[in-house]
C-alpha cells in the first residue's frame, strides 16, 4: 500500500481513493536492506559536520555533472546488485515514473526542499531505530516499511535517531529551464523516463 500526501504543485491529484494497493511483502525490503547494510556508502558532510551516508543511483542532476541533461550515476556500475534490487523494489511500490533513487544510511537530513525534482517523490524507511520520524512541514509521517508519496517542494526532514536507519527516495529529475531549448521533446513531461538500465 502506498500512501499519498498532498499532490505536488501543478500536478494532477493522486487517485480518488488516495491509496494504491500493491501485492508485496517484506521480502523486497529485506533484500534491499541486506544490500544497504553491506554496501560501503560514502559519508556526507555539510559545512564540516558529518551527516551520515548517502548514495544516488539511476541518474544524477545536471548541476552535479556540469552538463545540460542528467547522466547515469557511476554508482549503477559500482554497486550493480544494490541498483537492481532498488529497481525491483521501485517497480513494485512506486506509482509514478522515476529516474533517480537516493539511499540514505544513518543520515539525518536537515529541513529542506528538493530543487531538482519533477513531480512527486516516494520515501520508505527501515531498520532498527528509535526516533528518526520523517517530518513534512512539521508533521510526522509513518514511513517505516510504508511507502509514502509526498511533494518534495514542501519543507521536509527527519528527526534525530538512535540505532540503524535507512531511507530510500524514488523521484524524477527536472531538466533546468535554461537547458530546455536543447531538447526536441518535452523532457520535463512527468511521463518521460530516462532509461534506468544505462
């Protein structure tokens, strides 16, 4: 089951019932969880302070690669087993096209809004931890083994926690407006997908 919070600004509302039922069990989550635990995910620092570990699969934003369109992340080939398990999970739980997947491992995210996302994002968390609530505009949202679609342009973060916590975010990248003239197609169409197997 995927829970929808409010739809992103300018997007169509979620289905009438606001819930999508998926035939799944924890098997897909456990496979990904085992691979996250054993994968060497790099530390992220912000203004000199360690924030945990984060890695992005699929495509990376153009501003990170100094080019006009998203490019495949090197992590796709560096960690192929985890990448394929993430795709399998995403295809089972994500109700919209996505082309990027961020994995956070023991990472505390400060309040922020997503700047390079197009449309909805989906988050799911897991692990053995206390605290660590996913917060959306000040309200806690249950995400532990519970996929939740949310609008990344709204302020969100996670609370501090103890123990072992991972989160996965599936989302679609936006091509920056200043580069749109370089493309024949509407690359910011919500239904457009970059090939996830490149």
